[in-house]
C-alpha cells in the first residue's frame, strides 16, 4: 500500500477489506493521467494473488513479486494500443478466456487500462461476464472518468476514485525521486500538476519544451490566423483522448502565462510572450475558458473529432 501516496481513506478501506477477505470481483479505478491508477491496480492484483494471508499484499511471497514485477501469468492486460478504441472483438476474446482456470495464481485478474475507450458494444460484451463471473475471475477497470462507462457496469464495480496529493506530500515525493533537481523547479512543476504526482514528474522530464502543436497554436492565435488554426486542429481529430488532453492542457498553460505576462508577472515561454503581446486579455481569457471546456468534454465521453471541430468555432481570432 505504501507505493500509493496519499489517498489515506481509500487505502484504509481497502486494507480493512483485504484483512476481512472481502475482495470484490470488479473495481473501477478512476483518476486523470499521473494519478496512480496503475500503481493501485498492481496493489489490488497483488492482494488478490497474495499467499501470505495476514497482510495483503505482503510484497514478499512469490505471487506478489510476480505481480509487482509485471510477469504473473494470471494478471492479464486487455488492450490493443494500436487501436484508438478498445474493440469488442478483444473483449470477446478475453471473455472466452475467463472460463479457463488460473495457471498458478489464486485468481485470474483482467486489467483494462483504457476502460473509457471501450465503445458501447465492447462495454456490453464485458457486462455479460462481470454480471456472473467464475469465482476466480476479477476485473480492474482503469478510467479517467467513471461517467464514461455504462451505468450497468458502474453498478457492478467497487468505485475507487483517486484524489490529488497535498503540496507537502507532492513536493516531498518529488524531492525523493528527483534529488538533483533544484527546489524551485520542483515547486514550479508541482504548481502546474494540479496535485498529480505522475503529471509533475512528466513536466520535470519534459523541462520547458513545448509540443510542436502548442507552438503552432500560439503562433496562429497570436497572429489571428484562422486558416492556420484549422489546419492545425484537423489532424488532431485523429488523436486519442489521452494524447489530446495533455496537449490542450499545455495550450491552457500558454494562455494562462500570457495573461500573467500582461499583468506584469514574469514568464518563461516565448510562445506565451508572443500571445500576450499580440492579443488582449479578454481574448486570451475567452480562449482559455473554451480550452478548459474542451478538456472537460474530452474527460467525459466526447470524441476528439467533435472537440477539435468545436474549437475551430469557439476560438475567436477577431479581437
């Protein structure tokens, strides 16, 4: 449990359930990228396979070690990263596999890392097996928003909503993981992470670099280039939600910094400086609201194509 930082209430509830042997056959783990969903999934899978008995997961027995090392034959990841959606054929394949007993573990655990990307047919296929699974089968559904799954699936799963860390927790963890990084850099990354440790680590790895699409957006927005913005947004319609959300979040950061620069505060990105020098505060604020709205829609069940199409209308380049 120590591997998952913060979330004390959630961990206490799970520890009590593990001690009492009340492990559910289906958990719905929700939180944005960098929130610890995969860490929690590994803990749950290890607890299900643990042979120690007293404190699960013990982290010492052979079954625990295999799960935590990612080599347990009965902990199965259900995904096709090459596909934008999780296809119904893949769910049907593993639905049939459920009825084959575990290789060596106590349970057969199916981890679905992109549960929100299952279409209606795939979710319906999954529902058929989680309604009445074999005693040894368990399912871990990872999603950035529980509302993106069918109510009938949500009603059959134990919800585990991850919470952001406090500033003190986050900075302490970052300083342990990045001991050579100056404190001010850690604080800056944490301030931009919205409380998610994984996101803060990603920001530190990326440094001050901006995605080419972000530089393109800043340039188009600064010079009021409607055609350029359309040409930029059109290919983004093909991106996956988990790719588009951090990209649009970076656009939000550029506009936020442009507003700060216009208010006389320091900034570090030339792209933000160009926007701040060429657009009014009202224009930046209006675009900022629309981009935040777009991120919220993506975190719901709205497609990248629909969001990118709407942004071509919503982003006002006149003022």
